[in-house]
């Protein structure tokens, strides 16, 4: 993604992730809101990604998170889409829906305006592996492009860390 939002760090992380997944016989699927497909693009930019990447769902609209990713509608009504448990449900949902061994998810507010009472830079990322889901919440600094770029790097970093634990 030389001209995209993701930078060199994301490309390096993605290459290592695809290598680990391929060697271990695992697969990954992505559920993206905030990043709008940038995580999937970073992963599929790696030669040989078809050996490990199952697919992705860009669920930008809130109702799609419930309909496509099995996120609890009541939780969405109460807390909105920018909520750590929503990221966890998205990651688990995409893993199940797309038949992958690992699911990753991003949700948050890139800006420039707040959303659902959350300030720009509020980000939740998740990795679901073997029915164990890890979620990270962070305040990511910068403008819209920077928030999205850093989110891609951070979710790929979280994914790589989980894979290294599973596939030493």
C-alpha cells in the first residue's frame, strides 16, 4: 500500500503475520469500521496472502455490525458502536462468519468530529483466537489519516503478538 494510509511498519507487520499464519495453517478474517478496509488491504498486499486471508467485512453502519457480525443489537443501542465489547464481538463474529481461525476488528472515531459522545482518536481494536478475545482501547493522536494509519499498525501489532504466543 505504498500510496495508502498504511505505512511501512504496517507492511512489515502484515508480511510477518501472513508468514506465521501460512506456516501454522491458520487463517485470518477482518471486521472493520474505523479503518474501512485498510487492515484487509495491508494483509492482502503481501504476496501469498491468499494462503491465510479468508476475507473481510467492512461494517461502517451500526446496523451492519449486528446483521453481519452478530454484535448484540441491545448493546449497540445502549452503548453505540464505539465501545470495547463491540470490538470484541466484531472480531469473534467475523472469525465465525468467515470460517477463520483468527478474527480482528477495529471500531472508533477517526474524526474530525466526535461520534456518539466519543472524541476523535477513541479506538477499540480486538483479536479473537480460539474463543479467546483480546481487546485494547486507546486514544490515538492525530488527524483522520493519522488515526486510521496508527490503528492499522496497532491492530496488526496486537495480532502479531497473539500469533507469536500461539506459534512460537
